[in-house]
C-alpha cells in the first residue's frame, strides 16, 4: 500500500500532456482530487515540453520534465517506485498518411522509438503500462516485435499484454471520432495478486453512435448518444477571431518562447484570400469541395469527384468532429470549416474538441501550438483509461478506494 495513497505515473513522449491531463482530471467516487501523481515526463519538442511544464510543472516538478531525446534520458532520476508508465511513441512512421510507409519503410527512425519505451519500462518496472498509437501500429512489424518481447526470454517477459484494441474517443464522451490503438500491459506478479487473476482491461464505452439500440454498459445503464460539436461551438465567444495571440513570452524550461496563452486566448483566425472566402461561402452545412461550382473548384477536384469527402468540408453540427490533426486550420487538409461560419476552426475550438480546459496554458508559436493540439490524446479518452487503471489497481490492493461520501 502506498503511504500517500497515490498512484505514480511517468509520461513518455508526453507532447503537451493530453494523457497526463486526462489522468489528472480523473476523479474517483469520494475524491475531489486525482489519485494520480506524475513523477516524470519526457518530450523531445521544446515547445510541447514547455507547455507540459507550464501546466504540470507545479505538480510534477519542472526538474522532472526532460525536454530532449529519450535516448539520453536516464530513468534512474525517478527516485520512487512507478506504478504506471504512459506514452505514445511518435506515430508518423506508422500512419497511413505517410505514403513512404505504404512501401514498407522500416528505416523510419520514428518507428523504433518504441524500443526506448521498452528500455524505460524495463528500468522502472511499473505495475502496468499503456501505449497509444495510430491504428496502423497494430499491423506493423514493430508491434509484432513488441509482442515478442513479452514472451519468455524477451526484454519484457515479466509483463503480459491484453489483446490490443482500437478505441474511438467518441465512445467515451469526446466530441471527436478519433480512433487510437491502445496497448495495455500488466506485470505478471501484479496480475497474480488480483482476486480473480485478471489483467488490466479496457474501459467500456459510455456513448454510442446509435442510442436506443439496446446497448448498455456492464452496469445496465443505457449508453448515451455520441457528443456532437454543437456543445463545443455553443461556448465559442461572440468576439471576432484575431490573427495573432497577445505578444508575451515565457520560459518554463529556460528556453524563451511565445506564451504562455490560455486556451480562450487562442481564438485565432486567418486572413483568407478572396477566392478562399468565396469557396467557404459556397459550401453549405455539412458540405465539402464537391458542392463548389466549377468556377470555384480546381482541375484536380473536378477530375476526382469520388476522392476524400473531407477536403474543404464543414464540420457537421449534429456529429462529433473528424480527427483533429496538426493542420486543422487549413480546410484544404480536411473537414475543418466551421459548421456555419465562413472560416476554418480556430486553435481554441480545436483545443476544446480535444478536451483541453479554458485555462490550459500553451507555449510556442501558432504552428507549434497547432501541432501540440493535433498530436494530443483527447483528454476524455485519457480520463477513461485513467479510470480503468485506477479501478484495477484498487482491485489488486495498490491503492485503497475511499469509503462512500468521504472526500480526500
């Protein structure tokens, strides 16, 4: 039993902290604070690491946020037992958007950073660990090699993997249909301590695309309908978008960067060209490039009428958002036009769709912050994973569940 009754976590490839934000936002019944306590984080990108430090440094300790290559990070700097390791090794090498990978490019250095994750797990021996990645990761040779490491004689032979699953953030109350591959692992001696010998499993959906179809949670409660973006845009301020955030600088990790900006300060728009504005105005609710008249289209779009329906598309007000990527401010990259207004969605709106709070602090340029938003794990999905980890560690006696109606 932990003396302070907290669950310690280390976040690898942390980005701006989507996973950490979700774990810290989780509240167990009878608690008004999170049971999770971060004791270390690693992130290569200085802007993302600075955002992480600006939000979690007071809790984690700025000195525990390593802004640099994971290859040179020594896990021995974590001086206390670690219960949970989180992380999403860079996924671009596995992504279907990476056309090189379609020609089976195993040389992409981003594909082998999972081995650094393995190194840290081996050194810190957490009770459980969580890996998140793109769906394509589960079909990669690298994932097969990871699975081999938990076999007898492998580097992670003291762990057991649950069959990997692809979770849709929309099924867990996020206003975004974002699918992520999740891999859960349990140390074998921890599983042996479970009353039923169970390993860590996946959270059950709380929401569904088709409510009323008889679906229900294991407790028998009917599943809620998917959350739509209507709830996101309802809280967008009536103020006009600005092209740039306030001029200020910050240096939470000793490197000066623009910021820090609160989420509500990032209602950032663009100055579209006249042609772009005419295109926005011609696209109806729920529409896309195929709704443009020929004079506003392009030769490529006119030739390929059966291509992606998301290009120059409006978000549908009665559905969750499409996946928020790093260039959400460019409607030519996907369905990123506002549902009704003649503009792309703003950084603030994208951050809200990802589940970040109004007072979350962002460090870096507009482009750097956009990458942080697009690369993050949705906070709501991370919170669902946190709940599953918490309940499992209660069951194995790592942490005690507070009595009903007792706050901590």
